[in-house]
């Protein structure tokens, strides 16, 4: 600013120390985050009209004569329509909630007021800066508070929708399932709607939603007790001679495209929300071994970086209890992670080497080239297929399972394959389509998520294909 004043609040800008670095545009982190929020999130009463106007403009720009541009424009249009649909769904469900009651009639957790009044929570986010664009010390601004409490379904839906994806990631870490995480987010929004009168703006709206989401997940985990087990030997199969891996039957993959959506639209940019090391399947499977409350503490403290006071307020615990739970959770987590996990220096996204290995893996599978597949595998590769009971440890055991299924001369021949590349949990993944003998259509069969170390595939987690649509993948080719 040429006049030396903050464009957000009008106060004089602080003098730059040392004369080096970029001149600050805002007087404080609070004003910087407020400006970011205003750019990224329309006001509640304009969210729906703005989306409708945007859709209208996008439709008018569609040009089928240009296939590449047309595909891109249609994809963007579908994303915008999807957001409008979610807002409409939430408004509809909120309206129905007035007479139908809650998604979860009988709660397991005690329901304290959802206002988070800890100074750390209300004044700073996970990176130590204000995350809410406040106009009063330590809370939400009056406009947002009034909109939350107004009882207007459309205003409320427009306010909560920008938080959907980051809350879904949070719930996904808590429950380990993409499907269940979607349900938990919807329940979070409906609980928030039912308790909107309790929101007085003493906390940020984001922190308030996180608290409700965490409690919804804890309720779910208490009602649906889930304990990882060990795989058992399968009669008639050579599973390998090594120890059986852990079996997490409810584990599901998370589409990378949605993580990009979080990174580009979340109200407070926070790399921890979508960091690779806390989204990989090996981490997701490991934290499922922790008791629910320890899991919540570890996610809030070590993944999202919330201070102990914030976490204690979120979980209705004392700071001492939070610290104690974290001290127990950390070594328990390490016991279920690969030994070299602390040495990893993985990039935020799949590397060029990982992409190359993915392509070679798909090509070899499509060409039924067992020798190349074997070459890509580490000697101690692990293959699991949640929720199915099949598993293999070791290259020899895995190839003994694969070879008959891709050999046309074998009575166990399944058919021919085609694969499409995709990415799940910040890892390379192959979407497999199978054309069975005597048919002409390739049908979705499996999603293989690969973990690569040292230029070799060290783990393959194979999932059933019902989540292909979430990855933007067709069910037939």
C-alpha cells in the first residue's frame, strides 16, 4: 500500500526491520487471514446467487467444437454444480431436521456447549495466526455469528459448505473410511444446524465445526467398535512365510483430487490438513490401532498442530490428560509404522519416479507380462485386499497368486486387463478394468494403491471398485 495503511483495517503498517524481505501488505496476521477469507468465501447471503450466476456464465462459454477446452469447461462446470447441489442438499436436510430430529437420536458423548472459549482456539489457528477475520477479540465476526444463528437454511448452508472437504479429511483420519467420513461430515453439519443458537461467536466458526465433527466421530467409533486384527492364513493359498500384516477391514482410499480441493479452497490454508505423510495408507492404517480418544488427541496435536489447550477444549479434557494421551499415542503409533517411516522424505505428491513405476506396472499388467511385474516388486512386498481376507507377503507368494489369473492357458484365467492411472492418499494408484472371456466390456474390478520405496513397489493395497466414481473414474470402458 502506498499510503502505508493496512487495506483490511486501515491501521498504519509496521515498519520493516532490517530493510530486507518483502514489504508487509497487512498490519497483522489477523488482517491477512481476514482478507484471504473474504477473497475465498462469499458472504452467506450471496453464496447461492453467485454460484448460479457462475454456472450460467460457464454454460454460455461451452464450445463443443473444441474437444479439449470443452472437456475442461464441462469438468469445471460439474464441480460448481456439485457444490451448489451440496448446498441445496444441506439446506433441504436442515429444513427437514426441524421436524425429523437428529441423524443420531441417541448420543454417546456428553453434549457440552459447542463454543470453544480457550484463548488459543479462539485467537489462533494451527499455525499461530488468526483464522477467522475477527472484528472482536478472540471470536467470530458479528456478521457470521448472526448468519449462523439466523435460522435461514440457505445462509447456513452457504457458510458451512467451504469447510466440507477439510472436515471430511479430518473425519477420514478419525474413522479410516471414505464412506463413513462423508456421513460424519453430513452429521456434523446437521448437529451444527440443530445447535446454531448455542453459537455466540466466542470461538471461530471453523473451530466450532471441528469440535462437533470430532465428537460425531467419537460417537460413531463408540457405537461401531473397530479393532484391527491380523490376517489369517487362507486355506489353499501360499500367503508367504513372513508374519501376517494387520487387517483393517474398513480402510478405504481417499481421492487425491479432493485433497487438491482442500488445498485450494479451505478457509485457512494449512499444509498439515493435506500433508502426504499423514494421508498415506500406512499412516491411516496405523492410527486405527489407537483408542478413539488417543487418536483424536494425536490428530489434533501432531497432525493439525493444535496447541494442547485447544485440543483439551475441543475434547472436553484437561491439558494434563491431553499430554498424557499424546505420550501414550506416539509410541503406540510408531509400533505400527514401517521401521524406516521416520527416515522418509517423501514429496507432497507422487514423484516422477513413482509415476514411471506406476506406468510400467499398468503396462505390464495390461500386457500380462508377469516378468516385468515381478521386476517392479520388492522381495518382501506386501499385498492386502481390504475388506477381503486375501493377503500375500513376499514376491514369490504374490506372483504365484497372479500368474494363473493372467495366463490364458490356465483354468484360473480371469480375462484381459486395462488400467487407468490415478492417485489416492498422495500415492500412485492403478484403476483396473477386467474384460472376462466371451465379453466385450471392461468392467471396474480393483483399485491398486502402490507404496514405492527405493525404486520398488513395497506394498500394494487393493480396494474394491465401488469408489471409482469418487475418483472421477468410469465403471466400464
